[in-house]
């Protein structure tokens, strides 16, 4: 999508221009966060742009949100450094006259940091996960990215500590800002999939080791063995998909793997429980989405999850890698629907009181301070 900034009225100060950089318009929590943050920030009069390496289904949401963007049409840059990506970002920053660059996810953060330095504009990075997959070479690039950043946003205290360990000199520039749920338009092409018999469990996750969907399958097998059959839908894709499908078939449990598809609140409301079985998490968007719909949650007490929900207050929390505890918690939610509904209602009401306005105002304040520091004048 081509977009050029309109000529400014000389009587009005030009709006702040922020470019968010993300790997793709694929169906990830980070991508949803970026679109929501940009759309909400733009409502405050900040001009937000998206620079994206590869296309994907969430582009439709960005279009409906009125966000100018550029898709570079590169091969997937996921988890790798791409000099072509750096140059494409640098050209786009010049094109829109960026005041601040905000990078998200490894490849985009590394490339955006280099591009921002090349054009001399402040750089912000959000660290969305622990990214335990990173190699020593990757960590060298990450440390350099942190050194180039005027601000490092960690979505959980655990991630903030990991950032400080990787690059101690950047410690004073780290802030913890747990994710919030931003309202974004649903896609016009609202997908649907076959709903299994009730009770229904929903799991939304990339099918990789750290999301540990295998423990969910083991928990469902324990429930089936105890005479409590539960159907499940797993939304997401990844390198473990074939292995997990084989495991579900071997366990003879009712699990539908539907691949990558856009999940809206309408979809979530059709389920009895949302399960997050991860061994490592940042501040997962699916938890916030479930809270907003009032659907009960069972999740592992890892990463930033305990900062979002408390055990037996808003949800049920269990240790990671423990199928027995997970099965017990799911059974508890299904056996005591009134208690589960009460927890979900409380969570939804508390979530409504802590909307995205404060988050956006804080972020815009950080942007303004970086720009003021660049121009050596106090922020307004």
C-alpha cells in the first residue's frame, strides 16, 4: 500500500511520526499488539506507520484501522538478520520522515535499530518474549540492538531481567510495560471453523516447544481416561504440528488442529475454557482476549502471566509441564461453572477499568522524551 504524508500546514507543528517495524502481518500476538498500539496511538494525533517484511492475513486489520503501511515483499526474515530488510526500512524512514522508530520481534528489532542509526532518529524496541532459541551470534546482535535503543520495553519483569543480563549498560533504559488489549476492527473476512461438541477447550499458540501443547494433549488424555471427555481446538501452526497431530491421534482424544486463522472475540465466546500451557511466555495476548470475553482461563504460572491473572481470583494457574495439574484445573472449571463464571466476570470488569489509554499515553510520553533529548530541549 503506497502512502505519502500530506503537506503540513506551516501554521501547525508537524505531527509526531512513528514507524513500527514488524516481521510480518502473520497471526501472532506481537503483530496484533503492533497494529493495536499504532491504531490507538494514532487517535492521539500521532502519525503511525507500519513497516513490514512479509504480507499476511492481519494486513486487512491494519487497512481497516486506517494505518498507512509498506509491505516490502521480502522472503521470511523470521529469526534472522537481513541486510535487504535494513535497507528497505532505511529507505522507508526517509520516505515518511520518521521521528521515532519502534522495532518488534528479533529480525525487525535488529534491522530497525541499524536503519534508525543510519538515518539518525531515536529507536525504541519492545522485547515480547524471552526468545530462548537465540544463538550466541544472535545474542551479539541483540546486545548491539539494546545499545542502540533509547528505550527498551519489556512486557514482563522476567524479560526485563533477561534484557539487563544480555546488555548491562542498557539497564537504565529498560521499562516494564505489560501488554494491554487494544480495540481493533475485526476482519471483513471473518473465518469460521467447525466447533466440536461441548465442553470445548481453546488453545491459541504457535506450535513450538515453548508453547508446550503436548502437555495439554496429555492433560486431555487424563480427562478422557477419567470419563470426562473434553473436545479441543488448537489454533496455530509451527514445526511441531505434525508431531502433535500424531500424538493426539495416538491418544485417541478429540483435538482439531485448524492451523493459522484469525481469532475474534466471537470465536472465543464459543468455548468453555481457554488454556495456555506454555513453559515460557511474555504477556500473552490470548489471555487478555479471554479476559475481555469472560471465558474462564487455565494457564501456567510462567513469565508475565501471573501479573495478568491470579490463581482462583481471575483464573486458574498451574505449574508448567504438569499434565495432572492442568487436567485437574480444567476439570475444576468445568465442574464448577458458577465459580469459573464469577472469576471470569471479575476479570472482565477489572480489565475494563485498566484500558489501553494509560499505556498509550505513557508510550507517547517516552517517544516525546526521546525526540526532545535528540533536539536537546525539554519535552512538553
